[in-house]
C-alpha cells in the first residue's frame, strides 16, 4: 500500500521509497597480517559500494595500505578459516587481511589489540 512517498515495511514501520530494497552495511575490524603494532581499522562492508568481494578487497587495500601490497585474502584472527565472500562475514567481526603470503601467527592473538 503506498502512502505518499512511503511504503509500509514488513516490520510495521515506514520505510522511505529510496531505501526500499536496500541492504544494510556491516562494520568489521581488520588487522594487517603479521603486524603486531597495527591497531585494527574499522571498515564498512557496503553492498552498494562493494558490489563484489574483490571490490571490497580493493577498498581494504586503500584503507589499510599494507606494506606487502594488495589485500587478496582475509582470514579469521585464529587463521583457521579463510573468508571467501560477504556471506562469511559477520557484523562486528574481526579479520586479518593478507596479501598472497600465508597467514602469520603472532605471539599474542590479534584480538588482543581491540579498540
């Protein structure tokens, strides 16, 4: 049912027409692989800006500016799981950005350096 410029959403609230069909972005915290002095950067995973996972990796490269070059892989802080797409990421998740090199374990866990 249309009411001016607004249409009722499924949650019973009113959603502006320009937000219909949009998805919310999610914030993540990303560390640089092997750098124990690097504090995590808070990155927004925005489906409108980053239409593909590779576009997000390019955005992460710009923001993090790692010494090893481009970000090409993202892992969980324990290094057990490789993130292969947006569906593997969680809101407020913590991740480690790597280039083509392997995941490097630190003496202390990456999550020790949280904000």
